[in-house]
C-alpha cells in the first residue's frame, strides 16, 4: 500500500488547509483531518494504526462544507504546486473528510428534494438503472423535480443541508 498526502481547502471556512492520509493503492482516504502534516505522519509512522489517527482528532463538528481536495505525489506537496491528478471536490467537516467523490465506491452528492438539500448516495433502481437517494430516507421515489447539485457549484457557499443527513455522515 502506498500512502500519500491529501489536502482539503476552503478559504471561506478554513483559515489554512487541512491534511489527511490517502492510500493511493486502494483509493481509500482516512477521514481524520490534521492542521500539521508533521504531527499526522508521526502518528501514522508510530504503528500505522488508523485508530491512532482517529484518537488524535476526535469527530467533534457538524459544520459541513465542500472542500477542494488535492493529492501529493508522496508525503508532501512539491514546491511547484504539482498534484497527483486534478483537484476534485468533496464533503468535509473541520475535523473529518466525509467524501472525496473521486476514488470512493460510495459516491456522495447533494440533491435538492422538495426545496430541501440532502446528502445523497447512488442506489440501484430508477429509470436508467440507478438514482440518487437522500441518506435520511429509506425509500425515495425519484422525481423529475429533484435537482442534483454539483459540489463545485457550491464550493464557495454556505450549505443548508437536512440535519438528518448531516447526522448520518458525521455520526455525532
């Protein structure tokens, strides 16, 4: 497994970028976000235990925002600012990466249903074989009035998301 550095940015919400460990082999990103790459790698190198990362940064926030996510070619970003692939957008809190939307099997998105913005995941069914269903709903009948929202569209905006959906992804 190859571990590389990931970065989350959103100047409207964060004073400085936050960092996370990403496994470039499996495509899995470890959710805890750190303000210091040195502290993060020291914890990781101690015994490569995900639980130690979790303990170092407890999940404590329900403030959800869209972050611009980029990956380094290794354990640090180079001086030229080159990244591993193009930046993408994902959901995060100030202490947890929720979704990178690029490498994950479970793709989370935003979906406006009846004037309420939800966090949604793609499920089997619908007209073309799958559809986006709000996390807070066990069953949902897709409607032509539902509107999918691209994360890059709301990168610089405050999010007003269904509190039940936020509770599902933050586990607080």
